[in-house]
C-alpha cells in the first residue's frame, strides 16, 4: 500500500488528460479551502475549462500559496459522502501567489486577458458597516485612501511595495482597477462569493465610495470598467484533518500536502453581467438568474443561520461538530424552529425539500465541520443571518422565539454577562427597542443560567 511517506509529491503531471495549462483569465482573492472546493471546482468542471485558468492570491499570509505552488497548483478534492470518499484532482488554479505580492497582483489584474475576479474574503473582509456601506472610520480604509491617492499622484509606474501595499480587499481591488484603466483593459466582472446579502451591489457601493475618496476621475470611470455580480454559494467545506493526507496517498498514490475535504452537494447561483466573458459554469451545475434575492436569503437564513445557531448552542451543550450538535434533540428542535420562522418569510422559493436536504447534509457524521470554525466572526454572522428573520417575524406580529434563542445562546457562549439589550442594539436597534423580543431573549438566557432547558421558552403565534 502507498503511504504518505512513500508516495511521490503531487504535481501537474498527475493530470494526464490535460495537455496544457489553461491561460489565466480569472483572478481570485482569498485562496483557501472554500475557493478550492467551490469556484475552482466549478471552473474545472466547466465545458470550456481549458480556456479559463485561475491566478489565486492569499490574504496576508503566504502559507497556502507556497504549499499549493510547490505541487504545481494541483490538489486533491476529497468528496466525503455518508458512506465513502471520492478523490478528484483539480487543476483549474494555475498560479498561486501570496497576497503581499502586490506587483504580481497588479500586473495580473491589469492583463486584458483577465475577465473575472472572484472573492472569498469572509463577511468581515469587506469592511462595511451595519448598513452595508464602506466603513470610513476603519483605520485600514483610511490608510488605503492615503496610499491610493499617492499612487495616482505618482503616475503610471507607481506600484506599492509588499510592506506598503493596500491593507483591505477594497484597496487591492481599486489598485487593480486603476491599473486596468491605465492599461486600457476591457471591463472586468467582480464576483464576491461570501455570505453577504446582495453582495454584488454591496461591493459596488463600497468601491464607488472608496474611489470617490481617492480620485474623481477613477470614480467616474468605475461603472464602465467593472460590473458587479451577486452570488449565493453553498458547499460545506470543513478544515482538513491531518489523517486526510494519508488517505489521499493510499487512494491515489500521490502525496498531497494540501487536499480539500468537502461534501458531495454544491450550489452556485449568480445574477449579473460578465462584459468580457466567463466560463460556462452552468455546464457544471451553476444557475444564472435575474433576481438572486430569494435564493441568497434561503441559503443565508436556513443553512448559514442554522450553522450560526449550532455554533453557540452546540458548544454550550458539549458538542464539537455540526453532526454531533444536530443529533442532539435540543439543538435539533432549535434549528427546526428557526427553519419554520425563515420559511414563513420565503414565499417565492421552495423550502420543504431544501430543509430535508439540509438535514441530511448536517447529519453526515463523516463531514467533520467544527463548531469552533463556524463560530469565528459570529457577531457579524448573527447580524446577517438571524436578524433579518427576527425583524420579519416581529413585523408580522409573531414572537420570533427561534431567532431569540439564536441570540440568547450566542450571548451565553460568546458574551456571558453582557446586557442582552446592549447586544441587540448593536445587532439591530429595532430589536433592542422591541420590549417583547428583548424580554424573550432575557427569559431564554435566564433559563440557561438556571440550568433549565433553553430551547422553547415561548411559542410562535
């Protein structure tokens, strides 16, 4: 049997059916496991995959790029079903670079051959406030404004160093767009793939505001130089366990330092224009729609909202993974209540079959989706995934106890002892001023503190 210690290092030569490396026509910001299980997978499965290579850049840290580049940017995707694993080599990423390679990023971004830029930078990476507008009080945003003004004043040849490069995603994008404008490159499609409602318009507004702070001419050119595509993305991608490398070696005969584990399910819904072309992602199962709003709301509220709930409730009850927490009747009842509330406010999309599919996915014990991982950045996630359901339920005159439970368990897990109204005021002032909802949150917290079952303090009506 081949073992991790005896297998040869994975390289591009493993792709025996691929005669040549596809040209770089996509830039990606935020190289990580989810990008590789989702957008890179869809690109590899597109009918015209041989025409669309990805140049991927990390965030600040170079680790992911260094490891991937060392094996020719080829990696193994482990599709982990309930009963068995399936192994597939993915070669759509053709260049992996550290995020601090500013010169390389600008040169690639400015290439007239590049038509699409995709983003997976987490919700917090966009540096927007609670209203979805660019946070001009953010010190990194202010730093980027000063930097970009200086670059434009210095002229065409000015490129910041790695040390002095933009600190934010918006700053990097605007630097790249400035370079495209100077190069006379055709318009590019910007495709955010993070769990933010109306993520295309959100990025457009943020970049427009940033450009107006930097240079009036650049701001005036921006609508002609870029389009903004909204997306809803879905594929559960847990963190890699060390033993997965040995599994890959045994199954494939290659040693892969950086495989990706994911579930069999994948979904991608997109709405918007691609003025310079795009891969035929629909041949890999992606859907292109005119209005993405109900699709992204269903996914954010029902999948991501349930994950946010379980990340707190499950850990409070001693669980480490989604599957463990979902098997707990208390946690399951909490999720079902949240799903009922969400479904009532999604009249234009199917939810019954969707919830059944979610339940099967959550229950897959072989997908080790750790609650601690989901809980990272949970305050922002709570605001985006739970608050909209609560507001809709309260506007309809219902108690929204499922949402109140999600807020209460989050406070208990992440901010014990903090006044619930203070948390609610930060999440949504309307909820803080809603005495009935605030009382429900407080009652659930009191039940937990008294060691009573917290899942159903009230009932919806």
